[in-house]
C-alpha cells in the first residue's frame, strides 16, 4: 500500500527537495497550502499525521504498480507509451467551432463533443491571466476555445477539481499533463479511504509533455524583451528549430531554447511519463505534419468519445505512419531512462533503510528500463 502521511512530510519530501511541480493537487483542500504564479507553499504548519495533500502529490510515494493495477487492471511494465489500444493522427473536424487551436485542435474538439453529448457536466482546463497559467472550470464551447492555446508552464490546474468537488460537481472532464494525471489517478483511488467517496471524473485527456517551465522565471525573462501582456500564444516547434515562438499583438518573436531550458523545474527531470499514460486518451504534436495531432487511444471510454466525435465530424483521424510511431516510442523510452537515472542518482526511487521515496517501481521494471 502507498504510505499516506501529512503536510509535514510533504514539506520535507517535496518542497524542501525542490520537487514540487505546482500541479494544484494539494490546493483548495485546506487553507494552509496556496499557489501563486506557479509556486506552491505552506502558509502555516499542520499537525495532521495523514492528509490528502500528501496522498495526492505526484512526487511523494507514488507507486506506479498500484496505480496501473487500479487504472488498467494490470501491473506496471514500464513500456514506453503505457497501456493503449491504438495510435492515430487527428485534427478538429468540419463541425468544430472556429478558434485558434494549438496544432490540430484535437483536445478542444474532444472536450466540446463530451460537453455536447452530456458525457461530462464541466471541464477542468488551463487558461491564462496575462501570462500566468490559471485553472478554469468551463461548461460551454466558447469557454473551451478561450483556453485552447498551450502554456508550457507549470499550472495548479487540479485545484479546480478540489474546488468543484467541494461544490458538489461531478462527471468532470480533465485535461492535464502527465504529473497532473498521475495526481488525478491517486485522487480517484481514494487513498485516504473517505467514506462515501464518489469519483468526480468523467473523462481524462492527457497531454504529451517533456518538461514545463517555472512561471515566475519565464515571466522575468520575457519581460526583458517585450510587454508580456501583448503575448497571444506561444509554441515550441519540433527539432531542429530549437526556439520558443511567441505571437504578440505586433508580430512574431523567437527565443532560443538555450535561454528557456534553464527555467525547467527540477521536478520535471524525475518524471518518467511523456505521454500521460494514466488518461483515457493522450494528445500531442504530430512532428512533421503541421495542423495535426498524435492521438493515443487508451480506454474504452476514450475510444467511445473519439468515435462519437468522428461520427458527427467534430474530429478527423487517419492511420499514424509506422515511422512516426517508432519515433514516438523511442522518445518516450528515452525519457523513462533519463528520469530513472536521475531518480537513482538522487536516491528518490525504491529507497532503502525505510527512507521515503518519490517513486516506487518494481525492481525488475527498473532494471528493464535501464538495461
């Protein structure tokens, strides 16, 4: 069983080790934990010996074998892409409302279709306040489109789930990154064994992610070159571009990734998941094909939503070329290996002598990934 401790241990194991990614899983559970511009902190000490803040955290005692069994009914095997049915190329279809989509618009199309079908009551998305990513609970296609562009910064998105659950909301759609989806999977497993617990989530859409950026540091960097209130969108094209592209009110600006990568939080370097393996569907960029996404179909619920979206022309799909699948598998496997080596070096995986761990993976799987 996963070891569930309290906020004292959360501070020791996560905050003090610079492992917090600011996912929002611990926010709006109690008044002691707050997030400001990507930074989560404890305002006052808490003496509770166990708490949801620790139980939900994606960087404290995460047991991937138990999560895999809970979500998929099978042990964690360390495969590069995780459990899935098939991989497709996809983009928003002809019936989608107009808007500025990132890449192919697949995420927006699926969320809007889920709302229209009544599969979810509302969706938890990430919006922007000037440049700062903020969580947002949306109920209409217009609101979905308003959140459509990528942010590339750590966001306390999951705090919106805690707030929504507190108001009695259910059947929520959630769009998030791998760390957020890991925390969400732990929430849904009811780790503190709350009596009368009801899973509030209807469907999950995971985003591909290699790393995020520290919000405060990125704002400081960009403020040296422009008025950040003029930024309309940002994008990181696939290699060999090696730049972040900003679209502003006055034009286009490129920032070399050599200036951006030092802003990656340490927590990103211990994450083994590139494709949000604990989601119903996962969506990422289709490298080499502008205007399309890579779509990984994982659960029956995800497959059903995709078929509904295709039938009513909210979504188009095509077969994914074999060479593109191979490239994706290699990239995901490389991330797993890099993160495992960092975890081992920092003694944060399967630690001995009763020392608490950030991540627990079956030893044979660790050896398989690192061989």
